[in-house]
C-alpha cells in the first residue's frame, strides 16, 4: 500500500465517520410563504453547522395542526422542531410537552423580542418557543379601485363603511370581488377571522360562567354580516378559501379588499409575486360603531422543541438561527428588507432601512399594539386569547363550529341554523369537559 493510498483511505474513513455522526433534525412547518423562504435559505445554517442535516415536513395549516397535536399528545416523537402558535405554547408547556429554550447562544437577544409576543411564549419565566413571525390583522385594499369609486379609506374604518365600499368596488363581470375573507373551516382558519369579527361586534364565545353565547344578538349580527358580505361581494367558492387561497386571489388582482393577517403585507406588496404591488393600501381592522374593538387578533408562528426530541442541543441551534437578528439580515440581503419576517423584534421596527422598504411597517405595529388578548371582548369573559379562546378544548370545538359557519357561507344552511348547531355542540363539549370550572 502506498502512502497516498493510505491517506485516501484514511480520509474516506474520516468522511464516513463524519457522515455517520451527523444529526438529522425533522422539522414540521406550515406552507406559508415565510416558512417556504426559510427552507431555501438553510444552506447558511448548514454551513455554520456542518454536523446537522435538516428534513422538512411542510403541511397545509389545518393538517399541520392535526399531525403535530396528535404526535405530541401521544409522545410519538416524529419531530425535533415544531411550528406552533401562541395558542398551543402555554398549554403544552404546562403539560410538560415542550422543552424550555435555555441554550439559544450568547448572541441571541431575547430581550429584543416584542413584549406582547414573548409574554405569550413564556411560562414560569421560561421561554418555551421563539417567534418566527408575529401578526395582528388589518385591511389590505386596492387604492386604484378606491380612487375609481371615489372612496377614501379611513385609518380606522367601521364595518358599515367596509361593507358599502366592498359592494361599490365589486365587478363580477371582470372577476373583481370587493371582499376576500377566510371561509375554510378550521379553528385557526375561518374561526380566527370570525372570532375577531365577533369581538369587534361586541360578542363573546362564553359568558362569565362559561355558557356559550351563539344565541346572543351580537353573534347573530356578526355572522349574518359576514355571510351576507361574502354573498354580495365575495369570490366564488369562498367557503373553501383560507389564507393562502385569498393571498393568491389578491395577488392576481381579484380582490378589492382582504382582511387578514398583517404578515400578508410583504407578499401583496412584492412586485415579484403580486400584480397589484404598487396599488395596495393598509388600514386597521374595522370596528363596529363606537366600540373601538379592533378584533384583538394577535398571533405568532413559533418554533418549539418537543420534550420527546433526543436532539435538543442541535434543535436549539436551529431555532436560534431561524429567529435571531442575523436571520433577518440574511433575508434582507437575499430578498430585501420588506420581506424580513415581521412582528417579532423591536429592533426591526426601529430599523430605518425596514421602515423605508416596508410601507406597511407602521400599520402592522399599530395593529399589534391595538390587540389586547387579556381583554378580548367588550363584555367580561373568563378567558384570554384574542381571535381564539385559550383553553385546550378550543381546538376541537373551534373547528366544529367553523364547519357550521363554512356551510353557511356556502349556502348549505342558514345563519340561524349554523348558530343553533354551534350553540348545541359547544354546550355539549364544554359540559363533557367539566365546565363551568
């Protein structure tokens, strides 16, 4: 054996040993644009962490929630990193299902996280998830269609103004619809919007004694308003549309207005992805009369590590990489500052480059500051949560109610029937779960 052959053989053995020792993290995430972009940028992470490989499980929102919830509740251990919302984090942390994130590295500035977001991810003074992006909800609208109709959008419009404007800018012959709203059933799909809508109408899910309130006048008015608006000014098949479907409709010029998560702003204003990028304006989530409740939508998609993972050290390196300031700078260098994941860090909103590049930045921050998840409704309630109810039972109940409301949008049942069914099924499930408590 020559010395050269010996060296080549030794290198091969070392390479094989390196390959064998590499850890593979399985990451479950949602198919939203920011997460898809993150996957394309992970060469940066791999270059900095050559001993860690990544395997992605990218799913539609409702499917992701179902699979991740089932896996963590049964201790299945399929995933090392989970993408979950601020609804799940405190509930799962108290169950012991998540690991505290206490080793994010010396350069990770946790104090820079927006207080409202980090508070929702902290239990007993420990951070159990870190936000990839945060959001409230706001109106995105076509400035050219408003101008053509002689309309001027107020900074804080009422629902009456919005309904009137939606009808005026609708042109069904040209496939332009005045309003796009979520109709796809799911506690985090249509019920996120409808719950925020009901909050703004003065309604609530439960009274102080946990009695469901779908038989209240506020719910009847709110759901009737929503169903009628979609019938008169919404696109065909609205009952099947969620966030991604409405995003596609808006980007192709088929929505005059879209009320949804503030995170959508960077996509509708991106000329590479949106045909109407230079014709988009922004306004706060509407209110009803003098109540001044802007829906109280506050959400974050977060990265967390399940207690079943055997690769916690590597997983913490990944979640730190994906959510620190350097990741924002990486996105900015590749895609521009306007496309940095929003709603997580104070420093981003103090960044002059971001403010200049993102015309929606100030409105996004205003919307997030307007949300009060500790007091989501006008009337007193025994729960917190904004556009969701922060109890474990809400996941199942919210989706079941969402199916009734989606059927009402589709014209399969009436508003009264949907509310009656919602009242019955919610009462049944809450009684079974032992409420009132």
